[in-house]
């Protein structure tokens, strides 16, 4: 029996075992917290809890199957067609924008009946792969970043961010931050990075100022609310701010944290899950603190930091520049998204719609996160493959 388990692990769970362990812990805890955070949904009838539990378990099993399969593949083959998939994701974003399902005041979803997904998640993954390919062939010579190459980078980043920000501004910012990190790791000249930052920043400012897209007004309101909240210096200013609708969810998040951080209410005993409209996704960190307290509230970010360390360490031993750059980009994207979710819950940033990877509910996020982690695990096999090649030579 023990031999079978060992053989199964070796054949099915390829790559860094520490990453597998972290991912397992986060996903299992995510499954538990979702059952609690979705409590208000269970009031719809006796079959609703069973359906939600079955759906969550099915998605979780599917995500692990995806990670397992991708981790055993050659990531060089997977990234071969990244440019084609990136352009395809642009088309899907436009389809979702004009004809997609409207949720939360924006058309971000494509509904296929049996499944619905956000093309912006696909664009984020494909752009990371495409940029990693560009940078990987120019590591030894910065002069290779001529005007034509910088223009290609600007077009890819600019078009992706512009299309995504039409309906999902926070995801566009996440994509842009990931792109900047990749440029730094890819040794793009800083003057070129500043140029790209300036142009994309001008595009973002124009979208918000001119009211282009479906979320410009919301972005303006949330930024104004955040500025007032952080800059208000008197009690009357804060009191007036509390009456604004933009702060309703954040106030409930604070109440949840304040009532459970020091004296946890225990698993399944959250009260604010019935009040927070996005308790299972955007504000899941508040429910974690309410039910499990500061200990789990600190454990979650530490797990993500451990994940970032393991994902980034691939750069040290990956013999291929593409592998190191791709792992760094994907790892950063997952970790920074998690911290954005946590910062929003505690009021340290403007309210966004970013779920916490592997913790929050959401099939699209879970699937594309699984694809990203699968690629990171595949890249982590470079060390194992190089060891085998060295033994064969000896």
C-alpha cells in the first residue's frame, strides 16, 4: 500500500513538493471557508447546500487534475503558441464586452451554458507567457531591445490592459504590475520601462477621465472614497464618509474583523457572511479573520510568501531563461493578487473585485490559477531533469 502511494506521488505529482504542499493547504482551507462564507446562499432551499458543496468539490478536484497534467508536460511546448492564444483572448474580451453576461455592472463573462468564464484571466496568463518568451532570448544583450522590440512589448501590454480595463480595471492593474516585474527580471532598459509605464498610465488615465468602458465611473468613485478615507483628519469627515454607499461593504468587513480577530467565533459561525455581498470572494479574508482570528489571518499571507519563495527559487536552478522568467511572472501574479484581496479587506487599498487565489470561490479563477501553478511545477522539474542528464553523462 505504501509503495502504491509513493509511486502515485512520483508519477502524478511532478515538480516541487513544497509547492504542492502549500497549494494543497490553501485549497483545502479555501474549500472549508467557502462553505461558511456561502451561508446565505444555503437559505435558498435544502438542495442548495448539497449542490454548492458538490460543485466546489468537483472544481477543486478538476483544478488538481489540471495541475497534475500540466506539471508533467514540457512547458516549452505549452508556451509555443502563447502569441496566438493572446490574440484570441483579446477577441474573447471584446465578445464578452459587447455580448457577454453582465455581472456586477460589467460584461466580463462569456456564458457557454455549461460553464462561464472571464477571458481577462486567459489574457493575463497568455501575456505573461508571451513576454517571458520575448525576454528570454535577450538576457545576455540589452542592446537587443531595439525600437521594434520595445514597440512589440508596448503593443502587447497596452492592448491587453486597455481591453481588460474596459470592464475590469483592477485586473488590468494586476496584469500591468506583473508585466513591469517581468520587464525588470528580463533586463529591459529602465528608460524603456519608464516609457511603457508612461504610455499605459496615460491610457488608463484617459479611460477613467473620459468615462470609457463600463467601470470608469466606479473607479472614480472608489478612488475618491479611498482618498477621502485616508486623508480625512477630523471625526466629522469620517462620519460623513460612512454614509456613502461605496463604503458599505468595507465597513461590514471592518466589523467582521473587529469582532473576531482577537476572539475568533469559530468555523461556520460568521455573522457578517450574511451581510457582505461578496463574502465568499472579494471579502473572504474578513470572514477568515472573523472565524479563525489573527493566527489564521497571519498564516494565510505567510503561506503565500512561502509560495512566492519557492516559485521564485526556480530562477536559480532553471537552466532555461524562459523557465525562470515565466515562473517569476506567474508566481508574482498569484501572490500580488492574494495580497490585494487582503489589503482591500482591511481597508488598506481601494475596493476592488479581486478574489484570493485558491481561497475565494470562483471557477474561472480556480482553473486559470491551476494552469499557472501547473506551469510553475513543470518549470521546477528543470532541476530534476538536469540532475538526470548529469548522471547519464557521468
